[in-house]
C-alpha cells in the first residue's frame, strides 16, 4: 500500500517562504495507525528554470513574469 501526503511546513530561511513537501509512505500498521516505512521525501522542485529571477539584494525569490501574471498567483502554483 502506497499513500502520498502533502505536507506544508516552514523553512527556516525566510526568503524561501513556504515550500510544500511530498512524503511517500507505505506499510501502514492499522492497529497502531502508523506507517512503518517512509519511502521518500521529495521537496517541491524549485529549479532555476522555473524561477524567472532571484534578487540577490533582498535574498528573496522573485516569481514575477512581467508578460503574464501576478507574483502571488504564480507562487501559489508552486505550492500545489
């Protein structure tokens, strides 16, 4: 049995905002309601290809794309 959970957590580096994690677990113990094995933990991919710009002055990730959409909307797409 393989179950995927999406966890939202805060990264200590505030410039990264909130990044979702995908945790894949298996071997569910129904009696104790625990997963016996964590198969993998994969962070949401934020590659340089997906980032339009990194602002080195403020050390913040800048999701702006002047041709298309607002930064808030684009950032939310990364968190899904």
